[in-house]
């Protein structure tokens, strides 16, 4: 791949975030943080890098993208891909190739890392596919472009050979120091958070809420800024793809790297300085607190001290996702004092046998005491639940539904998903015993005749449980369509109640005896349905478990 002579003008890179036309179905509306981090690293290396976010550019995305593509000469265009948005990401890549045929076109992200063959097959075509973290690879691409070198063999990339094979060039994950440098380079001052907040406030009807307390609560949800402090979660949950993301790119086990407490505080101060209207900082790490964590307590102490000195607003709040078996009274108390108001917990399921299937059995005994303690301290737990697993039974499903009702009534928020989604790279998606229970659907790239069969769900092997969850899903979707016409936005609590109502009906018909969801219905009234929503922070990131790796 000969890219010619050294460029006399500054190199220009256009980085494109994943495109979710349903905007909020697969992602919570926010700037694509990984893409912006890449842009910051490129800018620190002397490259003129811009970000195009198709989720916040107006109604006509293709038109806005075309204007951006033709706004200046682009040397490199990078398209970020995820499993749930792949068809739309690839549609933008075909548009980019048509509009700027001379640019180097690169795909990256979660789906590209695990299945570069599919990306090359469906692409326009791509010159390269990025594997894993994109910072070092993109900087090396820029260096070779300046020197007129060849782009073959760059660590962290894959290319298609003359014989049609895909050659992969592995790279080691970033060290702690390299990760710290990359996070510090994230150009928060360029990220248009205020534009996102305005869109969300309009969508949620914040100004129409009748009481100031309701408006303030909703603004605390909407005016949030995201911060990553960790490279990946090493816990190895069987349904998770992001836990294997860096391993796949490196060809071996990657070391965990994350910011220190002092570095976290420095980033918080910077976020507040660049976006002074922020109400909440969402730590977007897949896991913020480890069982043997040495960072949390010093960080909470430093946050409290910074608020007392006026370096952080006293009302600044935080959200994080955590292992529930990493919680204890000392940690929860410190987090509450520092301003953590919502803690996400990947409970996944209340059945011990299903948790064992998910490689999470060790958390089972911690669920009840830690959720109870968090609620007593005034912290809202947000629970991610998967109603069924490939080997679950109707009894497991009934137990899961009953416990979900109990904890919602107690004050938890719950995000419910009916079954396991087989994301590329997840160990459960590679289990040959589950292929017979994996459902595939045809996906077509808009604007093209290209399509492929994508695994979209793994249903329970037990026929009765399988029939039940499919009927629950059908009734939920019908109920959601009815509610959607009554309120401007369906909060997570309302969605969870709709799931549980549907599950109660189906399980009762099947002879099971789950508790009635009647006690949960009051919060679903039109007024309460517009209450502040806990951001669906695990929605693709859950959908890509984890987080969107926007490279």
C-alpha cells in the first residue's frame, strides 16, 4: 500500500462515531468518548483531527456527513463500529468512499477487532482495520503518511492481502502511563456537551415539568459528562465482549491499567472547568471499584476535600458501574459522602445457577446485603438484569422476575433485557452447544445490496422457558408502543415495569406464581413517568457490554 510522497500541508483525519438512527435505543445520547480521545491524541501529535457524531448532527445524517466530507481534503477517515450499529456504520463508510475516494479509509472498534474479515467483506473497501486501542496505530499511520511510507504491518491493524486473506498485526495494550496520557489528551474543551444537553432537555420535556424538584432531578441526569479511567474490565463474564477486546488485539492477556486517584481528581477539575453547567460525572468504566481496590477511598477523600476548597461544586454528583462483591460499608459510606448518587451493578440474574453460567456466581451472596445497605445510605442502585440465559429454567425466570419486583419496590432502578445477545468476542457466543439456540437475522447495509446473517439472540434451550420469554418480549413491545404515545420519553423504571407486567401475565398463565406488579404501578402514572431517568449507561456498551469502543 504505497501512499505516495510526504504531505506538505498538515495531515487531516476525520473520525466518525457509531451511528444509532434510533438514538438512545443502543446508546445514551452523549459524545462518543473513545473517538474524541483518539482525536485528542492525534491533535497532540500535530494532526488536524475532527470528530463527526452522526447521533447529534440533525435529522438528515447523510446530508450532514456529505457536507463534512466535502468541507476539506481528508487524508484519513476512520469509522467506528459496534455490533448493534454495524449496518449504519458501514453505510457511512460507503458514503465516505464515494465522496472522498482518495482518502485512507479505516474501520475500528469492537466489531472490527473481533471480525475484521466481515468488515473487509462488507466494506467499500477499507484500506485498514484497526484492532483494539487505536491511539498508537493512528499516530503511526500519521508518521508514515508524513514520510511517504507504506502502511502495511502497523501493529494494531489488519489488512487484506493480494490473495484475499486478512493479515493481522498484533499490538500490546497501552501501559498505565500511555493510558494516562491518552485520557489527558481527550479534548473536553472541544466536545459539544451543551448541544447534547439541549437535545435531551427537549426530548425529556424538562421545561414542562411542574415542580422545581423534578426539573432539578432531571437536569442532574441530562447534564452529565463522561469520564473513562480504566482500559478494560478483566472479570471475564461469559456474555461480555469488551472483557476480551484487548486480549484479541494483543493475542494474549492484557494488563489492567487505570488512572490514579490524583489523576482522576485532576480530570474532574478539568471537566468542571470546561463544562461549568455539568451536574453529574459518569465514570464510564466497565468496573469502577475492584474487590482489592486501593484507589476508591483516597479518591472519595480527595473529592470531599476539593468540594470543601471550592475546586469542585458541592452539588456535583457521580455515577459509576461496580462489582457488587467489591462493596462494603466503608466504601459505600465514602462514596455517598463524596456525592455518588447512583451505583450501577451488573447483577445480571438472581439465580445462583444462572450466575454460574455467566461466570459470576461469586457475587450471589453479596446481592441482598449490599443493595439493602446502599439504599439505607441514600444511594440508588441501578441493576442490569438479563431475564433468561441459554440454560435457565422457568423457575429461574420466575425467581428473577420476583426479585426484580422486590428491589424496584425497595427503591432500585432496573434495566431489563430478555435474553443474552451473542456479541462478537464473548465466550458464550463461541459455545458450540448453543448454536442450535442462537437466532440469526439478515442485516442489510442501507443504500447498498450488501447483507449478512448476524446472530441476534441466544434463547433458552428449555422449550417452555424459550416460549415464555418470547411471549414476554412480544407483550412488552406491544405495551411499550401504547405508552410511547402518552409521554415524551419512557424512563427506565417505566420500561422495567412494562417488562415485569408482561412477565407476570405469561408466568401466571404457565402456572407459576410470581408476585403481582400492582405495587409498582404508581410510579408509571403520566406525572411520575416523567421523573428523572437514570441514564441507561449500560445499554451498549451492555449491548456491547461494556462500552462502545469508538476507534
